[in-house]
C-alpha cells in the first residue's frame, strides 16, 4: 500500500512538471510588453493595471489629505477653545461661590466694582514658539536657509564693491559703530530705570497694602499712594527721554533706552493693576492675611518676557544653554543683516535725494523702491526680537509659555494681524486698555474702546520713533489712525480666503515702503538742511518738503 501511494504521488509530480514546462517556456517566449502578466489560480493578472490603480489611490489620498488635516485642525481648535472656556467658567464659578447665596445685588455690584471680572484674565500655559515648531519641517527650514543665502550675497556684494572702490576690503562697520554709540550712557540709564522700577512700585505697594486694612481713611490713603505712583510713572516717562535728547544719543542707542522705558512703564502698571484688587478683595472679606507678592516674584516678572503679572508662571525643568547661545547668535546675525540692507539698499538712493526737487513722481518711485528693504527690515525685527530675543530670555528663565506671536502671516484681516503680530503687547492693550475701558464705560462702547486702543498704540509708536530719530514726522501715526483703522473695519474677521491674505500682504508691503521712504528722506533733510533759529512751526513741518531750496 505504501509503495502504491508513493508511486502515485511520483506520477502526479511528473505530470504536473510536464504540464508546467510548456507554460514556463511560453512565458519565456512572450515579448517584454506581455511579461507583466503573471499566472494565478484562475488566469492572468495585469500587474501594470494594479500599479496604475495603486497610484490613483495614492493620488486621491493626497488630494484628501489637506481637507482631512484642515478638518482635524478645526475640530481640535474648537475642542481646545471649549476646554479653555470651560476652565475659565469653572474659575469664575469658584470665585463667585465664595459669596453667600443671600448676598444682595448691591453687594455683588460693589464687589464687581473692585476690578474687571477675573475670568477674563490671561491664562499662561506651556507651549513652544510657532517658528520653533515650523523649523522642524524641512520645507520651512529651507526658507530660513534662503534668507541666510541672501545675507551671504549682501556681504559679498558689499565686499566686492568696497574692494573695487577702495582697493582693499573694508570691514569697519562704521554704521553700526555710529548707531550704537555712547553705549556707557545707555547702560547707566538702563540701570537707573531698572533699579527705580524694582524698588519704587514694589515699596509703594507694600506700604499701601500693609496699612490699608487698619486705616480709617482708606480712600485718602489710597489716593495718596496712587498719586505717588503716578508721579513715579511720570518721572520714568520723562527722565530717559531727557537723557536721550540731552546726550544726543545715536538712533540705535535711543531705541534701547526708549523701548526699555516703555517696557518698564507697562510692567509697573501691570504689577499694580493685578495686585491692588487682590488687597481690596481681602479687605472686603476682612481676611487676616494680606495677599502681597514676594520680592523675588516681582523681580522675576521684570525679566520675564511678558507684560502681564502673575505670582507664578509655567516653568520648564531645565535650561538649554545651546538654544540660548543660538538665539543670541541669530540676534547678532540679524543686526549685521540690517546693516547690509541699509548699506546696500537704503543709504545709496537716499544720500542725495534731498538735492532733488520734491515732486509726486519722485515720491512714488521712492516708495516702491523702498518696499524691498522695508519688508526685509520688518522680517528682521520680527525674527530678531519677537522670536530670538524673547525666546532666549524665556529659556534662561525657564519661562514655558512661548506664544509671543501667532501665525500673523496667514491673516486675512488686519484685525487678526493686530492680534497675532505681537501677542505680548496685544495682551497688555487688550486686558488693561480695551477690557478696562468696556468695564468702566459699558459694553455699548466697543467702537470707542477700539479707537482709544488704536490711539494709544499709535501715539506710543510715534513717540518712540520721534525721540529715536530726533524729529517729529507722524507718518506711522497717520498710517495707524487712518489706514490702520480703515483696514481694521474693511478687512475684518469675516473676510476669508486667499485673496484677502494677498490684499493684506500688498497693503503691508506698501506701508513698509512708505515708512522707509518718508523717514529716510526726513533724516537726510535734517542732516543737509539744519536750521539756525528754528521756530515751533519748523519743528512741526517736515523739512524734506523744502530742503532742496536751501542747498
């Protein structure tokens, strides 16, 4: 039986081999175009057809991928926003639950009058800066490399032109030396500003808070300390300005002094604004403890990259010193980038522009020729300060909330652009100017609140430029109050789609050209056309309008 079975199996193998041999020979005899057909149990399968179908499926998946990711992103954003809203509502309910249920509406109104609702305060969470996340993508990092390549070309062109003109390599960087001149005066002025901001507001608040609960004349005492704080703010607002003007500091040195002055003024106000209502609430509840912050918390706040005071912030566990060094190196690289932009694109065309008559054609050509350097300087200011400088200090302080800006480049409205360009300043204006205005006058005056915020922001920007350049030429103020307000209502949040982003970028580019052109013309007009006995009208009237007459 075993022998018969083995012989039958052997015969079946031979028969299958005999049948398979012609098929194998037939496959070998087929032309190249037909070798894509392979044998299956039921017949031939077209491999090319299968590959084509597979490629079609991949293409369809790639087409669906952006829509899918957009849908996931929108749902995730809605989920996060709802989660934040619920947490804020929970904080609000916790705050209001401390009052008894039998509390009258009058008592609630008195308690509400202490400050704006606490649930509207800024929430700090640990998050990375957007550019740090984007630079992890190779495509975005390539754009960064393109800007580095452009810097290399600026350096090469400058060196080649200097070698042709001078017969040697010129590495003096005279513009940077001039712009940052008299730096010891800057350092001493900053030390005075910082030490006064560190001691005076904190000392006044401690003195007021310690004696507020037991004082029989609380309103008079609060008015007295509030007046002292306002006098300090006025002194901090006038002192650095006087130093910058009297010592004739160059532009970059003035920018350091004035911007630090504004920063410390805003931080001192935030410290008082956030802590005074806590003391008032404690006195209202007749609490035995006075909620006053420690001096180390206030000192940390003065260096932290935020303008909103909190007793504590989310912190990272370690400091990445390599990251800090990289950010400071990028700041220095941005300074040299700006230097070459001014040397190659700004100084040559504007050096002799005051010798030409002031006319419409020259103004239009000047504006459009200034768009490229204006846009590059805008990018450098954003990258060097809002990304590198703030992230470097945040890393050294282990400050975890790195949302100093949002994706302003995707804005389809100027309202969104103003909210996302500089989140640090926007938060201060939103909570202490806009929200407090509505809390004081009522929610019916939203347009007036927005107008007041625009006016304050425009005035501060123009003050900084006016002091730093040494002349009054309210170009930026007019752009803010006229075109900025107009575009804020025309290009509002209801405008969606790529065309509105294109319009936003076009107007932004044009505005940068206007700023660079007009301020550069005025700068050289003041250099070439000094006035011996200027009147008040001479200080107000732009000198570039008639400088060519005096040459």
